[in-house]
C-alpha cells in the first residue's frame, strides 16, 4: 500500500476526501449529497443520481486500497444505502436512475450509464472488502445487462425503456468497468467483454478516426438535427487513457489511436490555457467554448498515459495540464472543493460544487501517482 506522492493526490487525500466524507454525507436520509453550496453546506433539495452514489463508493474504496485514506466504512455504508434505495429488493435485478433527497425513487428508469458505475464501485469494493455478496451482485448486474440491455449487434441500449439517440458514452464507461473488474479481482470474462467494447469504438463511434462522435441513430449513423456532428474533446482524451489501460491489461503492443485521440482533443483547445472546451463539431470547428472541470482531468490522464508509454514531450504536457488543473479549478471556493465550469474568460459559470466530479479528480490523482512510480522504476 502506497502513500500519495503527487501534489494532486496529496490534495485529494488532505482536502477533498475529508470534505466529501463529512459535508458530502447525508446524515439525515443516508447516502451522499448530490452537491454542495459554495460555503460547503449541502444542497438539501437536489435529487440524488444513482451514478453519483456509486462514484463515491468507488473513490473511497479505491483510496482505501491505495492506503491513501480510511474510507472503506463510508464506502460500505453508502453502498448499502444505494442497494436498499435504488435496487429492487430481490424482486428483479437492475437499479433505478434517480432518487429524491430522502431516498425514495424519483425516476425508475434503468440506465446503462448508471449500471456501468455500479459495476465500477462493486469491483473496487469487492477487492478491498472481500465481500462475497458484492461479488454475487457483480454477476447479477452483468446478467441484467446481457438479458435486458444487450442488442443483437453487441451494443447496449441506453436504458429501459429504450431511448434515442444512441450514445458512445455508456459504452465507454462499460469499457472502464470491465477493465476495473479485470484489474481488481480478475473477474472471469471481463477482459473479453472489454475487447468487444473496444471493437465498437473503431467500428461505430469513430466516423472517421479520430473523430469520436457522441450521438447516433439506431443504425449507428450520426444522429439527425446536428446532434451527430457533436464531438466532446474530454471523451477523446478519456478514450486515450482507457485504451492505454487496455493495452497493458491485454498485453498488446502500443497503438497509434490513443495518441491520435488526445491530439484531436487538443486541436480545438483554448490556445491561451490549453484547456479542453466542452464541445466541438466533427469538422473541427468550435461548438461550446465553456470548460467543464472533468475534461481537464481527462486531459491530465491522457498525457500521463502517454508519458507512461514514452511518447516524446508527454511528460511536459502532463506537467502543464496538472499545473493548470490545480491553479484554475481546485481548492476553491473552499479548500476541498472546485470550480466545475468556466466560460472562455475563466469566469465561473456555476455556484454549486457537484459531488460527481470527485470521481474524475480522484482518477487523475491515481494516474499521477502511477506515472511517478513508473518513472522511478525506470530511473532505478
């Protein structure tokens, strides 16, 4: 078990994790709050997304596994609440999409994106706790996805009931969940599942590579009314990071695609700061110049991944991205918080701190430490 070694991971352990375990915990109704006000008090009126509950379980279980933070009790408490409130109490598998603040169901939709994060949380919680019940839940959740969500072409529906447009994003997070299941507990078949999702990237989502389209019709053609033109640079960066993880897990040679994806993401970035914009079009023109925090964490992770494979200039790129993330977004408006979205002039566009972003920041911190450990091994 390691201790945090990067500045980012130290900040996560010293400031962010303590804040979200205390102010972020709902001591009245259970679970975690969806967001905090800028003074650190919780927004007691906001509904609770199931994916956010699962993301917090993941963060605290993984932090415990790393030896960064004693969070397994909090993770277990949150997971128990999630299973009780959003699960179906043994009647049938699957989880609701949205809860009221008091834990009652606000939207019973079974959403594929949500289930990807439940699998991510269960993978890490099972590794740390050794809980056989959560291991069984992994199998039940995968069976639910296969039996109720899987389409004949190998893709997964958006949810139940099915909706349009079809999206690459739930598949990307299922890919991440399968990698986690393989890396944490060597779950049987997880790497093979990841391989099938990896194939979908090149067969359907990249039209043409490295243009990562977001929205599609039922035939996996770009969605109508302009939606099919939308590209999110943050997802291009995120796929870069995930593809490098898959290469390591599967023992594959380094591919050129991850590098092409992060280069494409940066092609529309803000020239003054390097920050990734929220949206672009497939032709490379700008759609939204605003800058959410999460694409910047994916920018960081992508260049750290490129650094680990020895790409020339990647170390400097990663260092710049880390410095920019900390200088502009983190530790404000309170020490364990962050600015979640800025306009092109660097002004905050929000007055709340969403809990959902901790997952992105935490993963960037994990990657920062892994890169430093890799460099130390090479130097030794």
